[in-house]
């Protein structure tokens, strides 16, 4: 799972374009501390008071990290993180010598940045020299005057950026990574990348009301999310396929940055609720819960068609049997053999499962519930699978009249969600109102037993005590 979509980190390297963004100039990749040392040595004087030097370096770090975290240039299709043109970014003189005292200070604080209190994103800490140019942010020469008056680095920063800033320290260093998910996001996808996508589309829709709102934000790529993606693609002249690949992901990122003004000093910023994770990064040995059940259900059906895939126990626990089953699947389909399910393996599992579901002839399931269709159903979905689900729920109410019935209209509306939650609560499942493999499987089991009982004699439902 890609961490860049969540908490900021210090990149090991940064790629600098030695010219204006559209110029045919050279790109150079240097370590992030070396980049900041170069910028600081190019923009300020080593003879300044130390607190002024520190304040300026904090601003330079935060400015650069903001550009990297928001993928400002990469979201526009460029292959670099920042330029060296001061009209756009910071001064960087490739190959220059750096000052010793500046180098020492950078080594001490390069893994720190400025942020607004209770927000995540590094502050877009604009600054200028304060003599030839002025701006809303830090004045470099003004910082010297404040330092000479005895102000420390933090007090100098609050003088220019406000009292609501914090210095975030001891930020982890990580290899540079793009936020782009490793697989395409489409109908049926589940995970933190889908949740990020939904949050961004909903915010963009405030400025572009034609894009329908997605509710709830649940990390499930359902029909509502697909409609929102297609409308976004239509508005911004992309292929209207409802699939989020490279072009759509980065176009959404670009417009999200714009409407949130993330590359401005006074932006909406990002709260922790906008970047928090909802799903486990990796399902592996020892994991439990609904995700494990879904994986086991997928593997169980696939193993019926592919002899080299060993079936797992379907118990919601990722034990050695499930690990062996995952390993056999990865070996069969040429995936990295880890025995754990990351996004790449999950996507392959989902695709293979969906392929086999499509091969099942409807007559073989006549009178019985079909296997899980492979696409998670949630509020807002509208398709034939929802209609089938509603029909199963209504049959179940004949044996469990205290469970609510629904209108079998093929629309996963609020009443359907409430009926699903009631079923989940009664049968001891996670009460989410979302129908993934574990809930569909349980609904199908109860439905099949009721139908079998009705065929034998009225009032007999094998396996269940009727109240």
C-alpha cells in the first residue's frame, strides 16, 4: 500500500528540473538533504543569525515537501518534483558548493516541516527576500531583523505564518513513491485508494456540481462511484469508461489540489479524517475478519476450476491453510509469491473469480442463490445483482418475519441497506449495510435452506430454528 496518499514522509531523493516547467531542460535527482542544503546556500547567507537560518530552512523544506506531497508537477504529467526557477519554485544551482554551517543545520532538521495545527499537509510556506519582492509569507531579510531582536526560529515563523502552526519533527524517511494505485480501480474495487478517490471526487463536486456526490464514503467502488468517475471523465475530456487509471487518477489529483488550494499559503489543508486508512494494507498470516472471508470465498470457487489452486478453510482466519492457498494461486498466475494478499493479488483474485462466475450457466443455479457475483454491493448500487439480493431477502422474511422486506426494484436504497444491516445483526455478521462475499454467502445459505424446506413441506426449514 502506498504511504504517500496518507501521512507525509521525507523522500530519500528529489528530482529537480533545471528550467521552467515546459522547457527542454535537464532533470537531476539528488538526495533531499543535499537539495535543501543547495537551496539554502543559494538563497540566504551563512553569516545570518542562526535562528534566521533555521526559520528559512524550515520554510524551504515545507515548500518543497508540499510540492512533492501534492504531486504538483507529476499530476500534470511532468517527470520531476520541482523546478529551480524562482518564478515557480526555489533557487537550486546544480553543482554549487554549500556552506558548512548551513549543511550542519540541514542535517539536524531536514526531517521536520511546518504544518497548520490539526492538519496533515506540509505548509505551502511561501517566502521572498523582503526587499526586491514582497509576499504574504516569510520575508528573508525581515527574519534577520527579528533574529537580531532575539526571536527564535519558531517565533519568527509564527510572525509570518500565524500562531496556528506546528513544527512536525522526526518525520520518517522513505523511498519516493507515486500515489498512483498499482492496479486499475473499477467497479468492485475495495480499499484505501478507493476511499481517497471518493473523498477527492466529492470535494471536486462542490466546484463542479454536475459530478454526483458519493455516499457513503466507504472505500467500495460501487455504481455511485462509477457514475461520479464517468461524469468527471466527461467534464475533463477523458475516456468515459468509469475506470481509474493513470490519466484519470492524476487529473483528479490535479483538480483536487486546485479546489482545495493545497499549493497556496492559506488553503483548506487536509485533516486526518481525509487521509486515514479504512482497510488493512495487507491481509496475511494471522489476519481475521470480513476481508479474510472474502479472500477464502474467492479462492474456494477458483479452486473448483483450477486444480493447481488448493482450497482454503472458510473460517475468517488467515491460517496456514489460507496462506498455502494464496501461495498456490500466486504461483499459478505468475504473481510474486508472498503468501499474503496485497492490492495486486487482491485484484487478480477478484478478476479470476469474476471470470469463473461468468462461466456458470444460470440453469445450474436455478432454484438456488447464485454465488457471490464478485462485486461488493452498497447503497447507491443499481443493477440485476441488487434485484437478486432483494429477492433473496424477501424470501428470508417468510421464515424470519421480524426481518424487514424490501422493494425488489434493483436499487440499493436506504431500505435495502437497513434490511441488510438487520440480517447481519441477527446472524452475527459485521453490521455495515454492505454486501461483500461473507454477507452474500450467508444470505445465499439461508435462502437456499428455506427454498429447500419449502420444496419438502411447508414450515420445515432445515438447519434453522423458526421462531
